[in-house]
């Protein structure tokens, strides 16, 4: 076992154990998406309600945490995490909490769905203080969080995981904006799409080290379907679409000129893409590319939020 992986001795404290099981280091993309939503509302001259903003961000993070735990549960059921010797912990192969005996399958299932259920009361409170349409945004978000991993839909195993990720993080941006605005608007969708595509690029790149184990477990991800040599160009397509969409939105005046700041992380995405093109068949070398991809998504989200707020 990798010494960095969790163990019962390391997480003897139950609070630390359950907190770490959510993979908190990877929740930052949800924070960045929520900040884009707040920036979008601010850019249209709305006064941000701090209490509603705080509750929105907090429970968006709880929903993401729940989705992570539920994903661990279903990947343990299908065997893809247990049979993954090529994993690059902590980036791929799951949290290892089940495989290393830190949490049982039953504990993981109850915890994951409990976190998702905890979002409902907060969503209803926010709906009461915003507008009824928020219910549908929240339900769509919970559906995506469940359908990504859980049968019968199991989108991650059907080549639709990337689409689910794009939809999920667009809903984070849209929902955060909606809480402040009280109605649907185009700006959060236009501003949020490049960020959502970059978040999907994280998932996509992570599929390369996990491809063999995923295929053995019946997970037909895009990388499994296409094979690593062809699939490597999918990463380039995701990143290129993200930055070209943003550039076009700025040039056409749909987004403020300051949003061009969101193009700066393209250097990180280019670096990661170049390495993937070179090492797609050698997944053990992809850790720097994965780190650069995570950094690009987070930085792009923060820069977009700042540009919109200004």
C-alpha cells in the first residue's frame, strides 16, 4: 500500500476520518464555480446578500463532498478501484477508504447519501428567500451527482461522464447566481462554460491511469472506448473549446474585457496537453499534467470571478 494512502491508524479520530473521506482537497473547484456565480450577479449590478451567498457556497461544497463519497461507494461495488494497480493516488483510483478498511461499504453509502440529503433543507430555505426556480436547479444538481456514479444510469461508465461534469459545474455557477438574482440569466452560463469544461478536463485526464482497471470492471469511459492514442486529443479539444469560447465571448462583448484574465491558465492547460500527447501510453508519468490541469481549472475560476466582480 502507498504510505500516503489512508489507514485506520492514521484516521483513528472519527471526525478526521469522515472529513478526509470527502477528498476535501478537490472541493476547491466547487468554491471557484460558486465564486463565478457571485461574480456574475455582481457584474450585473446586484448587491450580494452575504448570508445567502455563504449558505449557497457551503452547501454546494457539501453536495460535491457527497458526490465524491457516493462515487467511492459505487466504484468499490464495481471493483474498479480495488483492481487498479496503475492508480496515481490521491488523484486517481478513489479515496482508498473502503479498500484500506478505513470505512466499510455500508458506512460509505450512508455517509455519501446523507451528505446529499443534507443539501435539501438548505436548498428549500434558499428557495424561500430567492425564487421557486431554484428547486429545479437544485434537483438537477442532485440528479447529476447521483446519476454520475449510480446504476442504472451510471453516466461515468457510459462515456457520458464529461457531459455530466460540465452540467454539474454549470449548475453550481447558475445556482449561485440565481440565489442572488432570483431569475435565470445568460451571463452565468456564458461565463461558467469555460470553467466547467476545464473541470471536465480533470476527470478526462484522470481516466488515462484508470483506463485498464475501468475496462476490466466494465466502465466504458471515453478513454476506454477510444483507446489512449486517440483519446489524448479529447483533452486538447476540451481545453481549446474552453479558451476559444471565452475569447469569443470577450471579443463579442458578451463578457467584460476584464474576463480575458481567464485566458491566462491556458499556459497550464497547454503544458498538460503537451505532456499527455507524449505520455498517454505511460500513465505513471502524468502526475505533473494532472496537477497542471487542476491548477488551470481553479485559477481560471478565480480569475473569472475576480474579473466579473470588478
